[in-house]
């Protein structure tokens, strides 16, 4: 199904517009339900990613309506521009996501755990430090090193895939 191919890009778009990871996950589930429910209305002559991002835009607008007091909410025009950009870059984003998955799997377990706690579970550095018996500074230094390693690995993977 086309949804499986575009889901990472749709989630990435949602994460760029919705501050909380779990809120973005919830929105992704609603987008998936809408895509399935309305699949009969999809025009195969149009890019599937653009159609799916259309549902994601609706979810972002719903989120904005309920979180309107949040200072991190973007204007409707910014949401549209970002959505259009995701549609145009969907293949590149999918390749980059695959490269990132590969690179994350190569990380040592402890670094992968810190990365998961910080980015996937949105845990503060101090909480991660307490859980893992580290100092908060050591967690931040580890995250900085991991980001550097991932950036290099992803760039290398992307260059290799272009050959």
C-alpha cells in the first residue's frame, strides 16, 4: 500500500508542526484512519504523498485550534509551505530516513538508548542521566557526539546511494 511508503514523510511533517511527540503520533493515527476511510476518493493520477499530506494539514489545523495559546504554533501559511516542501522532497526524505535507520542500528546500545529516550520519548537530559547513572552533562555530550556521528553516517549513506 502506498501509505506504508509515505508514512515516514507524513510523520516527519507532523513532527515539524506539532511540538509533542505523542501528539504527533496521535495525529498520524488519525491521518492513517482518514486515508483508509477515504481511499476510494484518491485520484491515482495525483501524487499519493500530496493527498496524504492534505489529511496531515487538517490534523495540524486541529492541533493548532486546541493548542492555540502555545507560542510554538506556526501560521497557516508556514504550515502550507512546509507541507508543500515535504511533498516535493518525499523521495529524498524516505532515502534519508532509511539511511538514518541504518546508522542508528550501528550505534552502541547505550547511545541508541539515550537517543531514544531523548528524541522518541521526549525525556529531559536530567531524567535520562538519573535513569542511566550518568551526569546530565555526560548525557548532553553523548547526544552531541551521536548527532555528529549520525550526520556523518547519513551523509555517507546518501552519497553512496547516489552512485
